[in-house]
C-alpha cells in the first residue's frame, strides 16, 4: 500500500516539478526534528545538516547530509530534492529521496545499515532567499532485510543560501 501511495504521489507531483523554477543557488540546511513520531517507545530528538546543491534540471537538486539522534542513532545520505514553486519565489513544495547508511546506536533497529529516505517539505522563502520549512520523512530499508519497521520524522528546517555566507 505504501508503494502504491508513493507512486501515486510521484505521478501527481512530476508535472509540477518539471514546470517548477528552482533557484540556482546552493543551500546549507540545518534541521531539528522528532524522530520515530509514530512509536511511543523509541522516540528521540533528531539534529541534522544537509547541503543542497544548485538544481541541475527540472528543479532536481542533489543533496548530501547526515543526522544524529539523542539516542545515538546516526544516518548519512545522498539523494535529490525537487523544488516546486507553489507561489513563485515564496512558497515551495520539496519532495525528496535519498539512500544512506544507518547506525542504530541505542535507538530503533531499522533492520540493517542500508536505508532509504523519502519525504516532503513545505518551505517559505524570505526576500533574502533564506527558507524556513516543515518536513515529514519516512526512513526504511524497503524490505531488503527480514526486518523493516521503518520510522517517521517531523522536522523544522532552516536553509541559508551559501552566497550569503561567502
């Protein structure tokens, strides 16, 4: 069912992504979130950072990043974001997909080291091009291991254009 919903969402979003006009700038994004939101037993606070490269085509933006949680879990990843203008230069819908390596620490056992992240973010862009966003991500191993409990994370993101730093 999750796969069917993911495919349906991708089919609905793709035309908007192709039509979107992503900003040609790199971003450094910091985020804080509530890890394992749907499971009362093993939730934690998550802290992370992500580098969002300038888009290369159709608003697709390569990303690399990592997070840690207060229970010692860690995840490093690479993937893509789409910048989709909902209100040009002001409000963006940003679906994402990444693949990476997960270390359990004292946190939730996700079944193995190779994990996939998919999610959605809504971000407001200020006149200075900084962005404030709210994101929901799902992390799981896509059933490549025997155990695949997955987890959801709700995050607040703040993105700063690298041009304003250097």
